[in-house]
């Protein structure tokens, strides 16, 4: 079977660009995370299916992301090789490590977002965070009456905590209203 071309079992992204999807629910008691497994080429055609969630049972944590596949692969190596010694240490090291990996992967023009969560020994509960290589708009769930007023910006390389429902891309109000 040919991959990523007409007639293959893989499809082109409907929006014409590669878009990875992540959905999660984060509480202090548990984290549930899901991600698509689509690997895209430069034409936004799906060329393979692979897990995008790195699970580290040793450190009771996971990492997933959107964009910057080179960053993602290097980060997977750091986690599995023991460079990082636990979830709390990972959270502290990530801004510096993500910037270094981003530069090694070609830097500008290759934006990415990493989402990670796990058991925080410091907090005594599960915690979930995200970090992006660029400024990101943080939106509130559709149906939130104050959504327009409560949307905020997140600076590049800033670790932001995620609580409750989070997904990316976040469905816009039009999609949310069409889905009920």
C-alpha cells in the first residue's frame, strides 16, 4: 500500500495542514489523555500511524505533543534514558530542555506544544501541564458565558497548569454549537 497518496488508506488533513489532536481530563485524583496517532508529511498527508503518548511508568508520568517531531523524539530519549529522575524534576527541567531541543531541531518556524502529566510527589496528587514554543491563546470551554473575557495568553516557554477538560485544537464556538 502506498502511503500518503491518492488511493491509500491514509487521508489528507481536511484543513490542509497537519493537526494533531489531544484531549484530556485532569484532576488531582486522575488524568485521562488521548491523542490521535497520525504522522504527517510536509503536504499534511497522513503517512503513518504511531502512538504520540510517551508513557513512563517508572516516573508515573506521560508526555504528548503537537508539532516539532524532532523535539518530541529527543524528549522521549531523555525520559527513557533516565536523564530525568521523576515527574517533579521533569517539570522543573522542561523549559530549559524544551528550548534547547527546539533549537537543535531547527528552531524558528517549527512551533510545538508539549503536554505532560503525572504523580507529583511534591504536591501529593496528579498534576498536568503544558508548554509551547510560541505564544498561545488559552480559551475556555464552549458554553462558558465569560469565554471571550476569560481567554488569556500564555508566553513561550512558560509551563502552565491544566485543570479539568483540555483539548487541542479547541473546537470553536461554531463547531461546539453544531455538535450540541
